[in-house]
C-alpha cells in the first residue's frame, strides 16, 4: 500500500522546505546537543494538510517513554509510534507552531502501553519551528526530577537554601535560593565559609567568625541567626544551620548547611512588638486618665450616699457612677446651706464620660455654687453657665442638663430652674406627680437661651425627688415610659420610711441594665422627715 503523505512542502521561495543537505546539518547539530531533542518533519496529505510527523533526527541522549533510544527512533511516525498523541494539547501546539505561532513551552502527561503494561510520565516540552519542521526538546519529570522541582519551589517560598562544602577537595556548592538570600550573582560563585563573616553586620562578625571556626576545625554544630549586610546595604536576618561529616579520626571532611532568610519574620516580630508597645502606652495613658478622673470625681463627690439636714429639710443623697473602664460620667449634685440660711440643691448631668466630662462637671459645680453664694438669681446663673460651656469647649463639644433649686425655710418655698433636665417628682398625700417643667434648654447647645423661674410651696409631709436620667433610662424604653415607672416605684418604695433611695434605685435599675451614672436627691419637708 502506497503512503500518499508528502514529507516535503513548498517553501515561500518556490523550493522545498529543506533539502537533504539541510537535513544533514540539522542532524549534525542535534548530535552535539545534550538531553532529549528531536527534529520533526511534517507529513502532509493530498490537500497540504499536516497528517503526521516523522522523527527526522534526534540527539544521542534521546529516550522516549517506551525506552527507545537515539537511532532506533529515526524515521518513526509520531502517530503510529504514539497512538494516544493525536488530539492532545501538544499535537495542537505542533500544528500552531508549524503554522507560524510563537514557540510553545509547557508540561504534559502521556501514557503508553509496552507489552501490555501502562507507562505514564510527565514531560516538560519546548517546541520551535525550524526550516519547515519542528525542533522539540523534552525533559522527563520523573519522581526524582519532580522532587527536585518541588524542593526548589519550597526553598523559594520558604526563603531557604542549602550549602554543601567538600573540605578535602575545597569545593562549595550553593543552591539557587542562597544566591537570592545573599543578593549575589551566581556568576560570582558561592562565598567560602571562611569568608562568610565579612558579609555579617559589624556587631555579629566576631560571633560568626567563632562559630564558623568551630564548625570547620572541631565539627561543632552551628545554629544561629546572623545579620547579613547585602551589597546594597540592605540588612537581612539569616539563620544558619550547619553540621559536618567527619573521617575516621573525627576530622571534618564535609559540611552540610541550611540558610534561612528570617527577615520577613523579624520584620513582623518588630511590627508586633511596636504594636504591643503602642497598646501598652495607650493602656497606660487610659489607666492614668481613669485614675485621674476617679480621683477628681471622688474629690468632688466623696460620699456616694449620705443624709443631710439643710434649712429644715432632710436631704438623702445617692450617687452611683458606672465606673467601668473610662466610663466615669459627668453626673453630679450639690447640697449646701447658703449664707442667708437658705438651701442650695442642684442635680446635673454632663454628656459623655471620661476626664473631659468630669472636668466640665467640676467647672459647672463650682461656678454654680459660687454664683449662688453671691446671691445671683437662678436664671442668670444658668445663662452664665451656658456661656461658660460654649467658650470652654473649643477642643470638644459638651452639653449638660441640670436643675437648680433654692429652698427658703421661712416661707417653705422652693424656687427652681431647669436646663433641659427631667422635672422633679413630687409625692404629696401618697400621690406622685411631676412638676410642670419651666422653659429652659440644655446648656451648651445654643447661645443666649432663656430660662424660666418656677416656684413650689412644700407642704408638711411632702417628698420631692431630683434625679438624673440614669434612674429612668432602660434599653428599649422611651423616656416617658421610664418616668411612669419612676412614679409607680416611688409610691411603692414609701418615701416616708428610712433608706428610701436604697429601695427605689434597685426597683428601677438592675446592675445588668445600668448604662449611665445615677444621682438622686430625696427632699423631705419637716413633717415628712423619716423617724
């Protein structure tokens, strides 16, 4: 049967793709090349299409998957010799490169049966056009080659490389990654172990010289991290682990070592250390601020719970700061007797927590007390405090609410003003009611607000409660609902009995629900004073 396929194709200049002379030249070139390299000649059908390739020339070391070598491969058809090759990615690459595409490089898996036994292997292949045919080089990636490839990849990813030194013959070998670690051109060759210390940071040089000397002379194992100075003055932290093989007399004859670039690890450790230092500094600063705020607050409001007698009134005081972390709040009170025999009663709440809130609270407390002692009318005091907050908050915005009241024992009259604060709760004849709130915006919101004065005559047996919003706030509940709860709880707690606030506060706010400071003043008129 006649094979109709044509091994030669016309070239662009009208001749054949190559003649016998050129084929001989290609064969001579391949004869001098190491590894597995073949020259493929296309076999074309009647229409000029490529139907197969023939092995026209091969390098002497060429071995295929079936174990066939050099000369016995010449003249073989690709598809007849390797029937599973048709339609593969590499076959398509052959056709593309032959048609003018760029050279192809890739890896393929191929399996062939020899004597009924399947043989499977992986190859790294490069295909390039040559005088109307193809030059194909392939390297078999057997288990050993794959392991070496994996090892090289692991060394690159792990930034580590190996070193071998033959002390008898004076040979030293570096893996590629060691050159990368040292920033050294492989053309310069490896650095002898005796000269390694010249690349160390000045402070590390004596220790490295001593360690290398102990390794080479006495076979002492080496495991230490040194700072290596690269040609561009870049500093790297390199761990060197090395040991020796000794002769019968115990003298070192070979050195095997590992170089591990720990620079990224050291950089991460340094960043982590700096972060820890920053966190500790912040914690120290916050702790100092909390301690200062606590001391300031304790100085201003030293007694969390007490009972006072002022101008004939019995005044019970309860002050419960949250005191969690830096949540020292701005709730405060003042209960003092004025020079004219009247009683000054104040409850206030500065928005926010921490040192700034406590400082603002102190500013308001002392200013309000000082102005009241001088006889300044209550609306004017609030107007002055509003101006004070507006001009004292350049760095941080603050607002505050408060109630100021003056009780005159000669008339049993309570005069009071408010600045955005919840109204007092009056319990008269066992019935609670909130006092109508006079006009008065919270402090620090706008300049020039007006504050309205209100009066109340306290009757014998009356009880009046001044409080901050921490007593009526509850998660998921409106302020009106909280005030209703306060009215109900006040009647149930019976303010006529001793320790009224001790019963009222736990009935309204549990420790788990409390989010804010609580400050409360319970005023009892003479006939209603607990006995």
